C-alpha cells in the first residue's frame, strides 16, 4: 500500500475550517508522510453562491499553523512555506469537468434536464404528500427524446443529470475502514453533475480531479459515505479505476452527538488565538479516531509520522474532550525550553487589553529579554498561552493597591499583619544581594519569631508586593519585581493597615 500513495485534502471555502476538517487534513498528511507519498491540497470552489470571503485564507492559514505542508500545485507568487506553488482550484479546471460530462452524455449515462425550480419544488411537495422517497422523477429522460434534449440544450438553460443504472442491481462500496457497504440503486436519484452555470457539482468534480490527479486513497469524513455509491457509478461509467476509499469516524461531543458549536467547537484558528500550541492540537487530533495502542497518548510529530497507518483507524466515533486537549496543551508547554516559550508568549502579552493582553497603559513593544526572565515563573502553571497576560500583568503594571482586608491573612488580626509587614521591611532593608536564596533566608525564620504560620506571613507579603493572593513562586517573583518595587509596595501596605487601625 506504500507504493504510489497520493492523497488530497479538498475543502470548500464556505466557512472557517473546524476541527473535523483539519483532522481529515492531518490524517491524509500523516499517511502521505508515513508512506513517502504525496499530499495535495485542492480547493473545491465550484459552488460560487456559497463561497465565504476570507474562508480560503483561513483554510491555508490553519494548514500552515499546523505545519501540514503540501507537495505540489500550480505556480504561486507567495507559496508561503510550501515552495513556489499554491493549492489547486477546481474553478480553474472547468474544461476537464465539461469533457467528462460530454463523455457521459455520449455514452447515454447522463442527460440534459430542463425542469424549472418551480416544477422541481412542486414535484418534491407531491412526493411528500404521497409519502414517497424524494428524488428526481426522470421527467426529461422519459418525456423527451435524446434529439429533443440535444436541440433544446443548444438554446435553453439546463443542467446535466447522471442516469442511475437501476437495472444493474446492488452497488458495492469497498471501504478500507468499514469493509464492503451495499446500496440499492432504488435509493439513489438521477443527480445533477453539471449545473446551469457551467460549474460541476461536488460529485462530478471530485471524481474527475481524483482521477486526473492520480489520487490513490480518498480519506474523508464518514458523512460522505452515502455519496460514495454515486462516485463508484461515475468511475464505472467513465471507465476509470476508483481509488481506495477510507471514511474516517465522526468526531462526537461528550454527549456522543455530532460535534457542534454547542459543545464549544470552534474554528481551528480560534484554538491558535486561545493559546493552544500546534504540536498539542496535532497530537490531540491524531487520537480522534486513530491509536497506536490502548495507553500511549503523547506523540511527537515524527512519532506520529512513524506509526500512522490506516489499519489503526477505527470505525467508532471519537469523543472530543476539551479538558483533555487543555491538559495536553499544558504538558507541551511544560516541555518547551523556557526561551522558546517566552517567544510564543510575547504576542499574547502585546495584544490589546480588550483582546486579553496587558493593560493598554503598558508600553509596547515589550522587552523580550525581560519576558524571558519571567517565563520560568509561570511555566509550570500555564495551560494555555493566553493565560500569560493575567499571570504576568503584575510585573508590568506598577505598584499594587490591595485593600486592607486583602493584606490580613486568615487567623491574623490587622494589627498583627501591620506589625509583621513592618518587621519584614526592617529585615529586608538589611538584605545585601536581592536574590531568591537571600530573600528566603531572611523571611522564612520570621514566621516563628512573629508567632505566625509560614503561610500567613508569606500570604501577607505576597498580597503586599503583588496585590494578589496567588502568584508565581514568591521569592522568584520578588526578584523579578526588584528591590525598589517590593520595598515601596510593603511600605504602602503598612500605611494602608495603619490607616485602617
């Protein structure tokens, strides 16, 4: 199966690419890389009415962010990270579809249809009233001769329909994942292959393109399985060899219904905006329908390429667990070298405050070297990159102004808290080098001296210097904030407590 593998990802530019779309792209890419084959990107843009502005850019940006590079395509001015070529576009290949349609017409496997939208609507309503299965009634095939259809086609708008060979019996789809699936031709109607605007429908275009692009394996979502008998018939009528079909399992929400927005499903690029790493999302998506064994969950990209094959793709729907994705993202964040994590955090810090960045009063661009010194303080706590601004804001936004109540730990009176922080100021005044060990050596013995628990003393100091009850490790935080900031903040806290008394 590794000889001559050619696979494709063929999205329609009708909206933002979501996890299901990109999971399909990932499985195709992994299979191509595992077998040494080719991965082709083809934009199925023949439905001109449904095209959404910006959708193409989002599709390509998603692939580039995840590193799913493609191997060929037409010349492009800005091929990006994919050499000097872009993806294929079906709208630029219309001649191929017209040629195939003409071949089908000539062989009697297709015919022109002139039915108006009004007639088709009335037909469907009549079928509903009579509780008949929906489908075209073959009016133009049975009521018009081939000569009449040809004569009218020269001057009248029309579509071209494929004629289902109902006399041939059961249609079999051989699927690599699901085995042989049987369909009776009576459940299929004569579907449109070429629209009145000259553009092909999905059924004709993808069959023609897969043939001429020599696609060996068609790996796509399970929802396309019911369309596949139509494609099998098209291959047969065109006298072409069909590819290997492999319909991937559905992605389900926690309630086992199809994944949707109500489950929190968003576009792929939204995960980028929310601070997920491409490595983590790639790893997570690879497990949505594929597994190496029953226990291994974390794979590098190279390991996924090494192990991925279709034999390990299952039939059952895969559950999208957002909590697991976040856990996995945190795991990948902790594995990054701190200097690389700092580079990835920086864009999130520099976002406008309204988009989750630091306060707009903080001057941009930030000092990248300073951010690099802060990154180790939060790396163990960080689950998503977009959490960094909240965790690090205290290092950029001046002296805190905690309320008196926030400076008084549980079980301590305001007077005790003021006395303790005054003593801390006195002790820190005598500290020479402002570094973690010296600060801890100076402050840790003071809890016993003041009759407090260590947590109570450190909690008061933390609230004073950061304005928070939770922060990165206290002494490392104090070093990063600097001597002047910490001493000024402690003096302010003492004054606040004394004013309350």
